[in-house]
C-alpha cells in the first residue's frame, strides 16, 4: 500500500488492540470452582457461539409505549456437545 495524499478514519477499534490471530480455535477454561466431596459432578460445560437469530414477539406488558406491538430481539445460538 503506497503513501496516501489525504488522511482517513481509523480502520478498526483500539479496544481490540493488538489485532492478532488466536493461538488455537478451542477456548480453554482458566478458572475451576472449588470441589467439595468425592462424588463426581459436572464442573464446566464448554460451548461456542454458532450464530445469531432474531426473535419476534408481541409485547404484552401494559403501560409501555410498545404494548401490543411486534418486537424484534436479538438472540445468540450457543453450540454445546451432549452431556453423557
């Protein structure tokens, strides 16, 4: 990319700095809860974000400006493996 004659806006947010590739596709659990007792139990359940959906509903709350109207809300789909 050559020299620009004019300035331009920043490409990307500084909140995600430095922008680098992740080391692994799999996330890791960094904090485990304290275990009391000897019986086996589920300590963590991993999942990853699979996508987004739009949820459509009718607002049934009274005394709101959108009472009786259609509302669109965002939702997240999380994919998890089955628990044995």
